C-alpha cells in the first residue's frame, strides 16, 4: 500500500484577500446601504504560500520548519485538500490522514456514537468503514456508556479521547501532522502515542509541522525551512535544523 504514496507541488501559491477594518465595520456597511454607494471594498492580499515546489515520495518523513506565520499550517492544509492553490499545481497519490483541525465535524448536541459517524465522514471515511470500526473506536476511548450522551456533557479530557480515537481510526498512506498529539491522562497518552507511532510506521509518507526539535530529529529524515511562505532551504533534517536554529539566534540577537 505505502510504496505508491507521492506528493508533487509545482509553483504553488496561496493568497487571501483581507478587507480593511474600515470596510468590515457595521457603520461603514450601514452608510453604504443608506446612501446607495457601491464603492468597491478596499482590501490587501496576504500571500501565505509563494511559489512552493516540493516532491515527497514514499519513505519520506518530512519536517516543515519555520517561525510562526511562515506558512506551515497553510502548506499542510493545501496537502490535505482543505485549501486550493491560487496558482500552481498539486498532485497527490494516496489516501491522506489529516491529524489537525481535529474538532471539525463534531456536534455538541449529538451523542458520542453519532459524532463518531459525523467526524468519520468529515475525514473521508466511507459509512460502511466507520460502521465496521465503531466498536473498536468506542473501546479505544474507554468512555463506555458515556458515548450514548451528548458531547456537551463531556469533560475536556473525555472530548479529547473521542476526538483522537476517531481521528486515528482510519489509516492513510499519507499522514499529515501539525505538532504531535498528546491527549488525556498519563496512561491514555501512552496508549495514544503507541497508536500514533504504529500509524506513522505503516504510512508511506509523513509530513510533520512542528517546533519540537527533538521530535523532528527523532522522526524525520528530510526537512524544509519556510520563511514568509517560501521554501528557503531543503535537505537533510540536521542540516536544515542547524540553519533554522542559527537564523533564530540571529533574529533574537
């Protein structure tokens, strides 16, 4: 399964138009409506990714490194198909498992069991696939009869258990992670870490965005360094980390 995984980006850019505060204000909208003025809304463009080209093949464990705002999460969302490039092209071969934005698709008024189905469909699983793994997901959460109750009755710890169990129930040839996931009490964290390690080991490709240097060194064999939406360096993990840390020290000084 894993030897066919492949991701190719060619000159991918992602931009977002942002309205100015004045044009987003309620008063400005009211005046425009009353006076029937149709002045175009002023905006400026945020470039989140700028002509990114990248080739990721089976066996790659790629770290995305960069300061806050460099474009790491945007790149992950492009790889997951959540954002579409404004320019350029992306080709993905293999099923993606996106382990970020984990609360998307959950409904506080629905029961735990109902949310297993809802979230499963959001991450791209088929209904029959979720039904087949429903008992396994329930057992992993250790929530028992609480799964028959609405999510609004859950503690934050219970919610995290359910979110993690559903998110990792369906495996992918490509695993996308925004920081490593740690959930629940110490015993459950050990169990969660073991499951995550197994998923990553079986995946063809791992793409990890993280600030955790030790995690990157122990997990990834390749790295890219992002700055203002551009890849400014790519190569072996230790080489790119050294460049990033040297740059971080210069910026702090």
